[in-house]
C-alpha cells in the first residue's frame, strides 16, 4: 500500500491511474466522503472491491469521471436534454441515475443494464485523471460513510493498493437524482437526499422552462407582444430561393412554417432541445420537407452545406462565449453565398427599452453591437440589422463567394 496526499494534482492523478491500470483498488477522497475505486472494465478488480466491502455483486455502483466532458463523450447515446442537465448538475456532489441504452459499463450496473449511475465530483487532487472508475463508498456494506481516513475501517485501509489523503471531508453523501425519464418528459426525482438540496437540484434543472406546446403561443404572445412581427421579419430577411435550410430552436414550428412558405423548394432541418415541442412542430409542418432533431445548440450542428441558417428567440439563452462559438459553427455549415438570420431578444442601448421578461441564468441576451462583432469575427460579411424594436432585433450576415439565393 502506498500513500499520497501532499503531492501535486499531476502526481496524485498519475499514481491513481497507475494503480487502476494494473487492476488495483484505490482509497481516495471524493467531494463528499471517502471512496474506493477501480477499473470498471476489469472484472477481477471489481470483484475484489466488492469483496473488500462485503457487498453483493448484483448491487450497482456508480461510474465516476473527473471531467464532465469526458463523461459526456463516453455516453453518446444520451439525448440533448439529459446532456444539458448533466452539464448543469456536474461536477458536484450528486449521483445521477441515467438511461443506459448502450449497456455501457456493465460491471457497474448490477442486475440492471438499462440504468447507469454516474458521478463527476470536484476532487482537486485528481483533476488530471482521464480514466473512468467504478466507485463505491469506503465502508463496509451498510456501515456509516467515512469523512476522514481514520473513519475508514482498518481492514480496508490495509487492503487497498494506494491511499490518497484528502483531509477531513464534508461527510454528507451525494444526492442521488433519477434522470431516467428526463429526456422524454422532463421529469426527475431525488431518490436519496444528500449534500445537494432538493431546491438546488430544482434550480439547476429549472434552466429550461418545460413549455407546454398547447399553451406556448399564448405565452409567447403575452410576453413578447411583437412575437409575430419578429417572426415575419426573420422570414423577410431570409431572402428567397434557398434550397436547404437549418433552423436553430424550432419550437412548435412557427419560424419553420414561415421559412418554408417563403422558400417554396426548400427542405428544412430543425433542431430543438425539447422533444415535446418538436413533436408538435412535426404535426404542423409538411413531413416530406422537414427533418426534426432533438439536440442542443452547443452540440455539433447537422452537416451542411446550407443555403440558409435561421433562428428566432433561441440564441439568447447562450452566454457570450457560447454565442460566439455558435456563430463560428454556423459559418462552417453555410454554403458559399449562404445567409444567417438571427431574430432575438437583445440588450438595448436604452435600458428603458428592455420590456421582455427575462429569467436569470436562463435568458442571457447580448447587445446588437457585440453580436455583430462576433459575426464578423466568425468570418461573415456585411453583418447588419434588418429590423429592430425595443429589445428585439433581427440580424443578417452572409458568407462570401458562390451564388446567393435571391434577396
């Protein structure tokens, strides 16, 4: 058994990974209590960890990553809504129960391959660990959790291959949140209370209003009196003659309907985070002309080239850096001569013009000047405002070269 605790994150991470690479079991500090970890793909190591804890092999354990992006990359089957929820809850003192359609990490799933437990803690000593681990609390089955190394049973401390000392930990185990139905209907529940309160979880998962498609238009027109005018101005700024359109934030299909009417020979791909909204849009739009996909704006965009990319009342949910990144990615999928049209809530020059109700941490409008600058930085030409009223504006920009669809 070797110890670590005062080493740098790089050396502690390297020692931790070396231990797991040879089938070892590590005793380490999470952001809640002390835990045991091993390689989740090594049956010998998993069975050894379970024997040390006197835990039945049909009991599930969590798979732990030390980086959210690595966790997301390892679970490509998860839908856009679930991935966004993960990004908002993690890293942190929560354990997530996720759907597991790919049957990944079977040794961690116990008797239920359809469910995967996931943790992404904040552990300063292990920030550079790139491996996933199978993780369980450093106690005997049913015994209290350990907040200090001295609280870990001596037989466990002696049996493991490496001990990383994180000092005294908070001592409250992670909150277990069930997200298995979140993709389908937005529902979730706290299975085990813990370090993160129910209200904190609700705040994180309340980032997306779960709009009811049946009342969405009534709500939009009440909160944005110029909603229909904005939609019409987006369509007008799109020109005519586009053959292939990408719409960002399709919702119930209001913008898509106008774009398809204006571009009579076009096919449209629409993306939105809400499957329920897309289901409503699918019933309103001509199926032979439309392909709808549930994905977040931060996800890779559908493959181009497109003649037109358009969005209405969606991009303002991104922060400044994410908007700038999106504009670059839009530029990459547009064909030479293609056009990007953005209609959205903006930060007006005169604060008195800010009339649209906004929700903190959900609505993040930017100024027209900033967005024109980001468009130019992304390589667009002629970025300009085609219409504005109060805190609403429509921006348009084009890609140089090639033939353009009619103005």
